[in-house]
């Protein structure tokens, strides 16, 4: 019987993990590390550094065209967000070439959920918009963790519409749990861990309920606003009821949809769609 949590905890020791990814995880797990150590790793990978700066220049953050380097990105976005963007990029890069197109679509979906979560957070303040964006950006990271650990088995179900049920059948855990464990072992803030762990079901979520609900709704809303991407969320009566109970209105869906559509050129360009 597999020990999923043990496998995830030892993820950074796998021979298939790129050097940059290993160094990022080791640095994050080192209590004595600093921003200087993280910056050095990111800056030594030109592609990673350029993509972190590109996201910092995304229209949503209102700094478009103003950020030219990693130092500026960290100053304007904050250490935690830059760190998490770097981890996200590195983890999504673990997907193989055979999955390249669908990987880009999954990445784009994750970005869109982050964007929607941030916009929802602006309307119903539960924490900062950047934190909600981060929870959305990372919400599906467990799917890539499963792929990295168990590619031969997981490849067949990774993009299945019933992916959570099939994951549970195979591993006795779904990607929400796997993502939560990965972030926990990587010393991410608890509110981000909870947002990822409960993005499909809020059952059992007793802390950080605000951000968990926000990402939960954002994931579901993305299936309405950006259908066709590699999403597995569903917008239904329960989600709609939860949406309105949190003080949101139908006009908010239209307003958020407009902003998401305005971001489409950036998303398509960044993820080479």
C-alpha cells in the first residue's frame, strides 16, 4: 500500500526533479534561508526569472510594463507571492512533452482561477487579493504532484472529467489533498494550504473559511467564464447559492467575466496558447 504523504514529503529527492525545482524546495524548507537565497536561484534560471517578471507585469496587478527585474517584482508583489509563482512555474514544468499542450491549458486554467479568486476577494474582503490570487493559482498543484510521482498510472486519468473520483480510487486521496500536503511540507502559509485542500469540497474546513470559499467559488465559476480549459470544477445551484450568501450579485459575475476576457491576450501570450 502506498504511503502518499511520505512520497510527497520526499518529492524533492526524486532523480526526475529538475535542479532548479530541488533547490527551490530545499531553500523554502531551510529556516535560515532568505529572499537573497531565493532570488539567486530564480535569477540563475533565465526562463524562470523572465516568467516571474511577466506575471508581475500582468494587467491584474496594475504594474503592466513597469517591472523590469526580479527585485522590482518582489518589491511590488511581495516575497510570498514571488516565491509561490516560482514554485508554481517549476512544478508545472515537470509535465512531460506529451502533455505539453494540455499542461499549458491547465496552467492557464490555474491562472484564471487565481484571477477570479482575487477579483472575488476584492468584492468580499476576506484577506488580501494577492493571497486569494495565490490560492487560486496553486489550487490544482496536486494534479502535477500526482503526475510527477505516479506518471504511468496518473497520465490516463489526469484530464478526465471525473478526475477526483478516479484519483481517490487509485490513491485513496484526491489532488486537493495531495496539493495541501505538498504545500504543507513546503512550508506555505496555512491559509493557502486550506484554500488548496478544500477547493473542491468545503466539508471539514474549520479555519481560513473565507479564502477557502473564495477559491472554491472561483474554481466553479471558471467553468462558466472560461469553458473548455482543463477545469474540473462545476457551477451548480449549491455554488450559486453560496455565491449569493456571501453578498455577491449576478452583476458581479458579469463584471468579473469582463475582466477575465480583457486578460485573455496576456494569458494566451504567456502560456503560448
